[in-house]
């Protein structure tokens, strides 16, 4: 069966979501999970965007062995050479260079003629070929580009050495029938089209990214660019899990396969959600909490009699199941370390392992059952709380009862000095946030407050995401605890810590 190449851009396009910027360590954790998932190409970042992104790509290139590690680069010599240096240690490396080809972009953004764009595209591909034979070229905003000009550009870059040609719907403007026709026309008209892999990269502004991607596949595309949970700028990208399961479930139509280990889809989804602070909506296809739930009595009756009456996939095939940790509070460090390694979590030092193990013991005293998701949250919370801690929670007491105004008393460690504060609010969380602000006085705007249970049960850890905005910067903060108010305080303080620290990543669009 012919294989579709799955190109994951969670670490690059997904990271451009507001507040979703990741640390180097977080990027490496996700990259390891993507490799375990079976992703063919991991777009690890934009090497020229910042020193932090360059370093992250370089480290990912060193640790990933089976997936191709890719860096994005604009069609400029500096970008391409930075990308080439970033992937030089990769077992398999790719440079992905791009330039806009639509009139609106060429005239208003690039201020370049068609001839200049073709010349720049060809030169960028030639620079990239100095570092690797695996060069991909994208025509940004291909959806609004003239087909004749696309044919001209693609023929030129193929002759220059490009091995993959990506046709992106950068602004999510197309619809499936039109996108399929465009892909078919380009493959038919472009000289030497059979010498390259044709790729599609669709955004979800009109809610059709997955449908457009599949339409391209039906018309000759053999690489799909997508992200875990559909993460990405604006309304996001095509969702990896939906692309993969559509191809697998409807093999009668596609007659194609992928290298993806579908049982790793849900673990990948949960890890990305935890690290980026972007929760998955319950009714999200494949990875939403309700994706395999049946409320209707008719549906329940049918499923009990024969699963396939209402289920076209098995929940366990995509990774839903009892990911219960068979460790308890009497378990030793070695068993704990082994389970972390099985989950793709590798801590940098023995001190980090000891700190995580201590938190595991503390959690085991609170919960009767520990799940894999708890471990991901525990390690992430450890990393999050240790990141440039200007503000740290020392003590928190909250009073909330019927007929009384909620009241919070807390002690914060602010840059080495402890300060006490108290406040009232509309609820215990509101009171806690107000008490924190009475110490910090950040004047930040709260854009998002979200709570999700990490596992089932009333003793489950609560995972809180807080998004703050100040002076044009947007940051996400996260916290996890069996006490929701404590988790909320951790998340708010983590967001403040990120807000007061110079960001490691500069958005490539800036």
C-alpha cells in the first residue's frame, strides 16, 4: 500500500498560537513523542527566529533518529544557512524554504516582481541544497496565487533541486472541491512533477483544513502537513489525528496508509495540550473526552449489542484505555524512572529525577490510582514551576461557604523575600488571584481561565491554564494539583513568571 508522508508542524506552526511558545525541554519532549507516534517529518522550528529556537532544533536533531528533522526558512540566505546549521547533526535532515506567490503578498508585503520572486525561490533552494538533499519548497498563499505563476515557480525550484513541493492554503480560504482541482492541475501541468513529492498544508479558518487536505490527497498529494490537536495560528491547522484516522478508517476510498502508530495519538494529544496550555474540547474528533461516549439510549443499546452500529473506530486503537500506573507510594526510584522512560520522558539530571519522584510520592498519598497522564502533568508541572521563578507560592488558605464572601490568605516568595496578602472575591479562585495581584501589581489582562481534569474520578488532578496579556505579549501559565484552587494559583504565578522573563522565542511572523 502506498504511504502518505505525515509532516508534523506542531513545534513550528503550532507554537505560533498565542501563548503557546515552548521551552527547549518541552520541545524535545514533544519531539520524542512524535517520533514514538511514527511521524515521518518533524518541523522542529524556525531556526532564524531566535537563538532559543535554533538551539531547540539543534538538540532535537541530535536526539531524533527515525524521523526527519526539519527547519523552516524564509527565502533569504541568512534563514537558509541558519536552518542548515541547525539540522546538521540530524540522522535525517530537511530544510523547508518558502516565499509568497500571490499578488496581494508580492505587491504589499514583499514588494517584489514575479521575476524577483522566482529568482529568490531558486536561489533559496540552491543554498539549501548545500546542506541537504532533502529540500522542500512552499509557495506561501498558493490558494490565492495565479496557477500559471505557480507552475512557473514550481518548475524552476524543481530544476534547482527541490524534492518536495508544498501547496499551502495559508489563510484557510479554499473549499475541498476547488483545492482538489488545484492540486490535480498543478501535478498535471508542472514539468517533472513525477520527480517530487507533492504536499498540502491547510489552515482551518473556514473549518475545512482536514477536508481540503484529504481532497488534495485524493488528487495526488502524498504528504500532508498537520499538527497535533489541530494547533496553529488563528483557527489552527489540519488535525493530524483526523487526517490519519480518516485515511485508516476509509481505506476503501483512499487505498493508502501511514507509518503512524495510532495507539500513540491520545498520549501525543494529551502531552501537547498539557505543555501548550491549549485544552482539547470534549467533542473534538478522535481525542476529545466525548469522542467515544454515547448518551442516547438508542445509541447505547446499539453499541452494547454490536459496537460497529455506532462506532467506526475502536477507542483503544487511538490510545484511549486504562493507562493506569502500576506503581504506588511504596515503589522505588528505578521503577519510577523506567515508567518515565517508557512514556518518553527523560529528565536531565539525578536532582530533577529526585524532585519528580518526591512529587510522585506526594501525589500517591492523595490518589489511590496513578495514571500515565498524571505523570506527564507531574513532570510538566515540575518543569513549569522551576522556570525563572520570580514568584512562588509558599502558603495558601481559602475560606468559602454559603452566604459568606470567599476570602483568600496567602504568602508569596517574591524574588527571595516573603510577602503576605489577603483578598476577597466572587469565588475562591477570584479571591486568590486578587491576593496575588495585591503583591505583584502586574496590571495584566486575564484572557483565559480553563480547568480540566487530567484523569477520571473525584480525586483526579485538576489542570489549570491561565492566559495573560500585557503590553502586546501573551503568555500561558499552567498548574496541576488535586486541589483546584492551588492549581489555579500555580497557573497564575507561572503565567506571571513567564510575563516577567524575556521570552526565549520570537514569533517568526514578527
